[in-house]
C-alpha cells in the first residue's frame, strides 16, 4: 500500500468534523483546545476532528523543560523580547509558534481491536501537507533533519531542510457506551512564513537562559516562502496552504467536502 492509499484508508475510516480556526489571540487557549478535544473524542462526546490553527508569537515547551533550573527567569526575559512561553502537555523540545506557523491536528478514537500504527498515523497526517506543497510546485520528503529542533523520522523536509515537525499523544478512554479504548492526537507544525533562523535562535536562547544543554543549527530548518518564486502579501501564503490542505483532505475522503468552505 503506497502513502496515498494509506492516507485514503485512514481518512475514510472516520466521520470527521473540520475546524479551520482563525488565528487565536491566546496561545494557552489554542493549545488547550487540542487537549480538550482529545478528552472529548476519547469519551465519544465529539467525533473525529481535523483542526487547522495558529496562535500568537510564543515559545511552547514541555513540562520537562518547565523544570529546568532557571525556567522562570528565562520566561521573564523571553516575554520582554516578545516571545512569551507556554507549557504543553506533550513531550519533545521547545518549538516556536506564531502567525505564519500553521498547526494541523488530527484527533480520533479507536476501539481495543483496532491497531495503533503510529507510523501510519504520521503518514496520514503528513500526506495532505505534502499534497498542498506539491500543488505549489514543492517536493517534500520524510526524514530526520540533523541539527533541527524537535527532530524526528516524520519531519517533512524541502531540499533536506526541515519545514514540518510532527508529534503524537495517546489518551486512554474512560468507560463509555461506544466501546472506545483510546484517542489519538497527531499534530504537525508547518513553517510557512516565519523566519527559520530567527525562530531557531529563540529556541536556543531559551535553553541558554533556562539552563538546558540543547543547541540547534539555525540553517537546518526552512520555511515554505523561501522556496517559492514571487511575493505573497503577509499572511496570504499561510491562507493558501490552509486551503490546499483542505482540498487534499477532500481528495482523501469525499465526505469531508460537504464541510469545507473554500
């Protein structure tokens, strides 16, 4: 089964609700919505959900990083620089968020008899993004990106530079009438219009201030706009990518088309 067939099988297995959220004014609220949806989907209170979202400029760290010895001091300094820090429930390293950095979330439930194939979920998460980039004339490939922050096998790279990072969380379902056993949250972060050098610098500055040892190569990451000829007004390319992802989802599951406003 190739990647397109796998993604089609995945999206066709669920009845999806689609949220194409405008940029939020509160980073913590934007983060907490994914967590709230995960709990609701795990209980059977919400259907499988697709969510596209952005939040204000900020740095997102894990609970582990919030325990670094100088964490509070680092937060104070970064807030003064216009990079307030928020803490997420999932693991991984510090990652920048903000306008022009698009987040794509898949949240769905499974019964105990359904296999939890994490690799297949990552592919289903990334294929709509790859299609969106392909429609703009850009080829992206899976793979680790040496030197990039929050590195992983299911990065998407353009010209060997990281443009998308991915992560997953699994939550066990409480006792419910639907026979659900667990819910999965798969997330992708797409660098579209944000400066990859500046954002990597902020990640490195956080670790330096907080007392961590992490240090990343600002030349290991990229953004979509750096690979396109021509000029888009600020924010326009991110809207184009949103639309292209929604179109790709429609191709993977015709039932999604009725919910889309393109």
